[in-house]
């Protein structure tokens, strides 16, 4: 192996030159930070897991819960996140969510198609009896 | 706007969805100029991260131009070019004040395991990500770093995640000069961990993977020795033998929950979901590193549990260090390394796609086809 395998090898040899040393530093607000943080307002339903004391001032509002998967997520967030059932119910809700979307996407053609097939079947049976 | 959306395991597509809007006075809206697919996005794609909802937009590595500002934003102006850390950090909470921005307690109501993260499921706060034309960026005066004039977006893009993550991986190895370092995983984070290990004065660096083209890339890009674990009988014994039967001083896990190498772990974790993925590399790290050595974990693992040899770690007296990267505190330092030519961040990009072709890019990246190391996406307007 060459003495200098890459340009600048050992440039950060001194641990104090590394940004993450020590990992936990003396507390001080970060540059640009503003206090107090105003709470975000939203009409969208957002879950908080049960192990958390309060709601954070900022949160995401993408893809609000809905349908059966939303109900399952509500149940899951009723448990703290150190309980396995919290995560297992969420994984189940994810799979249910996929099927709900597939059914919703298929409904515009699947419902009329099923109707036509049912009517055809009834007509066929009547014709066969006659 | 056009955005990548999750449709269920192994399926994403690009479709129209409403533009993001300012939801808090400290938000900005960014017009995305470059965004990358991260290895950890594949965990989402494969349905391994709980509370990943259909319609969710992935993407936590992106650069952009400030388009709209919240009323309390003072450090940015419309038109500023910025790169954004993947962590959403307030800068004022107990953890942010101590530099642990990945543990911010003011951005994620859903879980205590992580702070808010862009495009990484509702487990990390339910924020849509940057694989879109526009993205909402909270705490905009704290996280984003302005890209200096004359610097391309692609040179700065990886300051938002994989470069600081790789650097922190090496840093947590507590290299003091001359140590032997084994990096498991020759993907983007692993490559940056290797370069960073050299920057910190490592004496010998070895990359381990099973994808030969990535090992070849690591030899060229990071000037390391390589081992393909499929070509040796027992990777742990092989690595121990390389270092007088004791093993290396430091092992870095830059793979995480979807590791190859153990059928049993893959069946349990990825097939049956009886553990959170396959901790094969973590097990190898613990078994390989010398007694009293350091194991640094930057590969992503999820809740609730994994089968790993904690008894071996205890009896060998190992130091295990791990964290999601506290990205913001590394950005300025690593920007300097890029500008002074010590790290060629852009050099790992092997593929560029338009945002519209993102599903194709995901497929290529996930299947490790065409020599793919890193994919960058460009929205139509950029």
C-alpha cells in the first residue's frame, strides 16, 4: 500500500479536527435556530405513538390515514413504539393499504365488468331454462 | 407537480400530485434540482419499513433552489441554491443542542427511534421526500447549507446524507492512526467510509462485498484492498487470518438490513419478517473484529429486533458505536474536503436519469445492473 493512498490521507488524523468528536458536545442552540418554535396547525389527522408525551411543533402531513388501513394504524399508534405489536400492526396496515388502493384503482372497470357478467349469467340461465 | 410515489412492495411510479405548501413559518419550499436514490430507499421499496403508505414520495438526498419562504425564515433568500440534510432538526431541542441532530425531538410524532426524515415513511414523521419537482423543507434556517457559487449541485448533493454518513462511520471507529479497518459493503456509503478512514490515518483498509464490479470500483475509487466473500470459505476466518489470527482493529457495517451471505437470516428477516431484516454483516463485524476493537454501524436497521451475537460482543470487550448520521455538523467540514480535492464526491455517480425514469433507475440500482453504484435523478424543470 502506498504511503499516501489518497490525496489528503491523514488530514483528519487529529481527533479534535473531526466534526463529530466528541459525539455529544456542550449544549448550545445551532446556528440559525429560532426559539420558541410555534406549533404547526393542521386539519390533517396525524398519529402520535402512545409512548410520547406531547405532540412535536412540526410534523409531516403527507398521506393521511384512511380506510381499514387507517383504522389499523390508529390501533398501532395506541401502543408505545417499544412494543412489537406497534410495528407488526403497522406492517399489516401497509399491506392492507396496498390492497385498498389496488381495489380502488380497479373499481372503475371491475364493478361494471362484474355487473355485465352477472347480467349475462342471469340471461343465460333464463334462456337455458326456456 | 410530478413526483415519484410508492405503490406497494417493489413498485413505484411517477405521477402528478399536489405541490407542497408552507405549513409552518420556518418552512421553505424548494424547487428540486438534483436528487439521488439511496441504498436505504431500497428498504422502503421492498416494504421493510413499517408505516410506508401508498402515495408516499421517497427521497432524502436532494439539492434545490429556494422557491417560497415562510415568514420566520431569515437566513435564506428566494433563488438560493442549497443542499439539505436528510434529518429534519430544530436546532434547539435537548439533542440538537448537543450536536445529536439525528435525534431531534421536535420533528417526529410517530416514533422515538429517529427524528423526522424526508421521504422515509411515517415512522420518521410522514414528510414527503425530494424525488419530486418540489419539496417542503422545515426548519430551513437550521438544516440547509448554501452551495457556494461555482460549485455544481452534483458536487454538493452527497453532503446531505451518504458522504457524512460514511465519514461518521469511520469516525465512530475511533481511528487514531495506523489501524486496520474492514468496511463491509462497497456501496456509496461504504466507499465514503473507506475514503474517510484514509483521511483519519488508517494503516490498511479492506472492502468486503459480493458484487465484483463494486469491489473493482472500490479499488479504483478508494484505493483499498478487496475481498469477495463468495470467493472465500469463511469470511470471518479469512479476515482474522489476514491480521495474525486476531482480526482487524475496526469493522464498519455499511450494509444494514438487506445483507446477503446467510440464507437463514434472509428467510427469517426478509421472508418471514420475524426480525427486522438480515443482520448478517453486523454478526460478521462482531465475529471478525479483534478483542477490544470497535464496530461502527451506519447500515440501517429497523425496529423491533434482530438476532445478533451480543454475548460475543460482550465477551470480546468490543465497543459498538452506531447512529443515524448527525448530518448538519459534518457538512461544512466535508464541503471543504470536496473543494480541496480530498474527496471526489461526484466521482461515485455512475448513472443519471430524468425524474420520469425513476422506476427504471430503482430497478437498475436494486438489481445492481450495468455497473450501477449511484443514480442521480433530474426533475424536468432543472
